[in-house]
């Protein structure tokens, strides 16, 4: 279903002005800022307008170029509107921009270990050395496309090396597309590509290592401390900012296609970084959707995507809504141990979300492990955002920029309703959603009831990872 784009230009201009600073914990210890603080950040960010382009040069590597925009904002917008389809252009400020330190590195690996410089090639022998010969003890993740190894560069910095399986379904074209996409993305809430390696029999990607594991690990791992509310709010805002950047400031826009808590990595300060763009697709602005083979993770898929393969940016919004529900409730997206009819987090939460907002009481929907230790105002904002994101109708879901703003700033002008009342049948059809998901369950898992990641079950070994694919 075609996604609504009404009001996009106005929202987009405000978004570009707001990317410069991430909300810091407020008086309540969370990452949400006040409305006045948000406006102050926007005014400050307008003073520094920069844009970047990233290109993949065959046989050379990736070069990133930066120039300062001095044209009026209207002229700058017109230039971006006519920019080439290979440019991921946007106005960003220094805390999200990764500057270039010179020409792109050579295949030999010269100057390849500077994360702040241009992306580079690695030789296969270099990666063998970095990962200890791809030792089993260095495996930090495994998924449908291959294993991920922890490694160390020559100066001691850690990286995550994603070794793709031969015959995994990701051909040369898809691999180079992934490199092309990731190399053009520079944002503090998105995992950085350090380099890559292509040989006759090997294809590998080298990412920055994000040390504090995944959101999935901290929410659902056994024997771990309860993640407090300020951290949950901070992670939700950070991940929303990263996804907003993909949808709004990349041209053509980027749809992730596999948003889930396992693909939200955390650093030591619990800042979120969205990972794994192996399933990402670039869409032309002239197209309303992409029809493609279904690839993603059961429990997070939007109903229209799971049933038909039709993909829009609102499919990502649905998946992010499921992540918000995980943060709110502490439950997994699909839990076969729950009573019949309550296995799906989305279906279980639907009525509870409506009642919680109607009564302004969140005890029934909030994670019991929080023991009611949360900001009621922030909980209301997250519940409202989650309810809007998981609407059955893609056209009735908000855009990611709306979701981010609603979480980050308590702004009454940020309307997530899109003319829909919570619980309205046209906004969420439980029976249709159940039928769509059951159909996909049979197609994907041949009736075995599995809820693991599509293609390969993901084992949690307690290590952090930068790409659990």
C-alpha cells in the first residue's frame, strides 16, 4: 500500500536542522529533552550546514567528500532534490559526520585503520590476521548470511568482520550494493563500515565494533540486570534518530527491512546504533513500494510485507513499533510459552495500549521488572508511538521522523494519529493480521512454529557484536 507523504517537505526541513545533537538525559535521567531544549538545539544546528557524498570507486575503495553549503536553505534543498541517485546527501553537523582525511586507501591496506578517514579495502590475509585465522573463539554472531568475528586492528582497536556464506543468496550484486549503501551513511546512531574485502571465494565486511552487545541481549538475556527506564528511553530515541536519517536524509531513501532488537547495538554509554544493512534496499522517490522476496525476521514484519512482499518505509515503522513494545513490556515479539492467542506481542498489547492511554494508567502494559519506576510522561509518549507504529494499515502509520519527534520532545504539535482513533478497526485489524502472520509462518517455517531469525537460528553467547548476520 502506498505510504502517505503529506507534509514531508516541512518535516524534512525541521529534521535536517535537528540532527546536530542527541538529546541528553534530562532532570529525570532520560534522553528525552523538553520542547524548549529541542527548539534551542534546532536553532544551534541551523548555524552549521554541511553535506557529504560517498561514492564507491571500482578497484580503489570509497571516497567521502565534504563541502560547506553557503547557499540559502531553499537553494540547498533544490540542489539536493536534483542530486544524483548515488549520493546520500543531507545536512549534518560535525557530531554525526565522519570527515575524510584524504584520498581513499589502496587495496594494500595503507591508512586503512583510521575509522575517521575514508573507507578502505582489506586483503584477505589482513583479515585472517585480524581475526586470528577466523578462530571459532572469536565468533560473536551468526545468521542467515554468515558469521561475524571479533578482530583487532594493528593499533589495537576492535572491529567486527562479517564473513558471508558462499551461496547464502547474497550475490555479488547484492554484496556490492550493501557496501555502496553503508559507505554513504555517516551518523552517530548507525554502525560504521570500516572496510571490505572481495576475492574470488570470499566476501567480507569490516564494521566498527560496538562493545555492549545488543538491545535483545539486555532485554531478554538470562541473569542480566533489569534495564532501567532512562536507558530504554535513550535507546528508543537514538534508534529512531538513526532510522529517520535513513528514511529522510538519504537520497534515494534507504529502507532497512530487518529492524529488530538484535540489530540495535549498544555502546558502553547505552547509545543505540542501528546495524545490519544487508537487507536494506534503495527506493526511487517516484516509487511507492518495492515488490521483492520477503526477507526479515518473524515477529517484526509488517502484515503487508509478510503476506505480499510489498515494502515501504512504513514497513520499517511497524518493525520499530514492535521494538518499542519490547522496551515497554519486556516481552519478546513472539513467545510460544504464552497462552493461545497471546503469543504475538503486537496482538497481546493492542487492547492494553488502548486501555492504558484511555485511563492514563500504564501498570498493565509496563514491564513488571521496572516495578513502576518510570516517568509517566515518557511512558505515555512511548506507548502512543508504539500504538501508532503497529497499525495494520501502512497508510495510517506515522513516518519515522514523526515517531522520533514524539519520543524526543513532548511537543503537542506532533500528531501521530493520522486521523485514526486508537483501537479503530480500520487502523488495526487483529484477525487480518493473525491470518497474514499465520500464512507467513507456514511459508517460512513449514509449520514447525519456529520464531528464530529467518535462515539461521541466532545463538546468544554473551558477546557484543556489530552485525549479527
